[in-house]
C-alpha cells in the first residue's frame, strides 16, 4: 500500500492524498488551496494523476479546502463514487455550487481588467453548474458502519467532531494475505465545540495520517471564551459601535449563534445580566446566503448534535434561534446593514475575509474606532484576516486603502480544530498504537513542535511529508518517489503579471512607510513592527532570487 501526498503538505489547505493498494487507486479528499497567492494558483493546475483512472474517493468533510476541487475532478473524467457522511453530502450540495459561483464572479471581475489590457479572458476552474452536476456521484454513508468497497478494501466513517458530518476514516486494505489499516483523521474537532458530539477515539491502526493545525498551541477553556465574547461584544455595543464577526459560513456561524443563545446560563450577577441584556437588545444579523442555508441543514441533522443539546431541542429550546436574530438573504439587504447606524452584531462569511460580503462590512467598519472586528477562527498566512489579526495598520479592500482603527480581537478558543493536548490524547487513546504517523494540514513550525512531542513522549516515528512524496507503508517507512510539480503556461504569465503588480505595490509601500515615519505620534513599538515587516519582506525577496 502506498500514499502520495498531493496537498495539505506543510500548509493547512488543499487536502488531497492518493492511495494505491489491492489493485485500486483512490483519493482521500480533493480540496482547494486557499490563502497565499502561490497556493491558490495550484487550483487551476493539472492533477498529478489521471482522474478517469481513480476508482473511488473518500471525503472527510465538506469544507472547501477538503472538497473544493471535486467538480474539477468530475469535469476531467472522474465518474466513480465519492463516499461521504450524509450530512457532508447535504452540505456539499450548498458549498460546492457556492464555490463555483464565487469563482465565476471573481473571473468576471478579473476578465474585465484583462480585456482593458488587451489580454485573453480566462475561464473559472469550474462553474456553479459544474458543481451541481458532480453531486450525482456522491454516495452518502452513516457513522460506525463498515462499508465494503471491494472484497479487499473496507472503510468506516467515525465522528471527527470538527463540523457537521466531519469524519475520521478507517481504511483496511488486504494485499497478498496481509491486511494494513490506515486512519485518515481529516480535521479533528475541538472538544469545546458547541452543538456537536465529541470526536470518536479510534482504538487501533497501523498508520495514522493526522492533521496538525494547532500542533504547537493550547486553546482557552470554553467558559473563558464565553466571558471574553460577552465582554467584547457588550463593550462595543455600549460604545455605539458594530461588532463584525468574520465567520466560516458552515460550522462557526452556527456555533456562534448557539453561544449567544447560551450566554444566559454562564453567570448570574447584576453586571452579567446588564451585559447580556445589551446583547439581546441588539440585532444579530447572519449576512451570508450560504450560512443561512447551512443553518437549515444543521436543523435537519440534529441527530448528530451533542446529547444535552438534543434534550434541549425536545424541550422546545432551539439552540439556533433567539429574539433579535435576523437573516439577510439579498445583496440589497446586506448593503442596508452598513447604512444603518444602530449598534449591531454582523456575522458574515468568509472566515478569512478573502471573499464574500464580509469584505464590504470590513470596508465600512475597519476605519471606525467604535467598531470591533472579532475573529473566531483560524487565519491562514497570506489572507486578509491574517494581516488584520497580526497588526496591519492599513489594508487594501476592493483596491482602496483602509485604515485599521477598529478594535481587533481574536478568540482562539472558538477554533474547530483540536489543540496540541487533544491531538496528543487522540494518539494516546489507541490501544494498539500506530507504527508511524504522517503529519499533514499544518504550518511547518506547528508540525515540527508536534512531531518532536510525539516522538519524545509517545515514542512513535513521525514524517512530515513534502508535496508529491510517495511512501510505501511497510515495517520500514520508505519514500519511493517524488512527483515534480507541473507548471502550465497560464501560471507562467500570471507570475510575470504579479511581478509588475509587485513593482507598483513596492512604490506604494515606500510612500506609506515614509508617511508613517514622519508621524511624531508614532510609537516605538510601531516603528519596530514596520522594521520587522520590511526585514521579512527582504528575506522573502532574497529567497526568490536565491531559489
């Protein structure tokens, strides 16, 4: 049995693994690359395999960095089954067409610019219609059932506790009379996630392919994050400001709604009641068509909820509903939110601020010192959200320079990913521990720290694969091949265009830095931060030159 790692290698997006065994070739996940420009360029590249030769696919969950290239796979000849939990299938009927629509919209905007420059138009990776067509090959499954794919390949989906329908997948492959078991974790959920049941602990495996997003960090406890949320939101509303929460449309949005509804049960003193009333008096807008539809899918799959929450629903207390909650479906309704001066809470996608309505809300609130931008999910390097969280003083939105004057807060405890402690506990839970662990879906520093901890404390060998590396799963882990990435002509021309854009942006940067340095009110720490950022940029440029 062999695994080739074709995504989520030393980064947190583009999950894609090619498995070969028992005479079959199959995929685990086929996600989009997100965040950095050079990663997103990967999405339009050819696959490192022939899609028509793939026998089946296993999908861990519906998030676009795990599912987003399935329509492309379908367009290029894949017609066999995609096995996924039923709730994942339900969510993909919303998320994949939405992804196609976003690509069509972005490409339309880019092509207008290309036309003005006399350049040829480019096609989106796939359209919303393409995404709808690919849904015909999805095969819904339930948790805890062993499924026979062939007489020699069996799989079982287990609750990963990360989002609705997310799965840890056990795969048994029998070759030459010997059976090898490999577990693919997908994204492992944070045990503090409201609504969902905790992840299923697996008892045994030969090999483990495990995510490592927060491999170097610990989350705050659930009660702490609820108190911080209450304080930040109530203080902003008291000041007459708006709280903007960039949220992933599926998962985080529904969890935030649940948290707001449950705040009343956290504490019981006069100051708490005052803050709680402040939040309950304010309108709470969910401004994302996808989040609205996904909330309906959550309501239709309540059997996956935590036991305590299911009991609440039976008693008539729906955790996704409360007074003041409003859904804005149309673009016109969304625009009106930024004209209304009433203090409010706006929950809008996307969670990393790269696309969608959130960019309009940031444009109208980032400059305002009364407002708060409250981040509740992971921000990948290279995204707009990452820049804001990490102290950018000015950001570009729709080509316009916006000053960051709003209060910026980040409550990490809302992450849907397990922290270091839970990742380690999931390893310790194995009665028969893995022979070897492959760490994927994490930034290099996080992976190195987690790998060292696993090797020292659990005494298990760890590999952090590079893109395109193939490993034979035997008693000795051996890399048998490394694929050289293909580069198409479109990407080469895009690199040249980006160089031209970079020249102009460096000129702009020089102007803005000079303006900042002439400001007598600039603090010493701000000057230090500017210096460090320029040093980082210098290193990156030198890396490109030396490479």
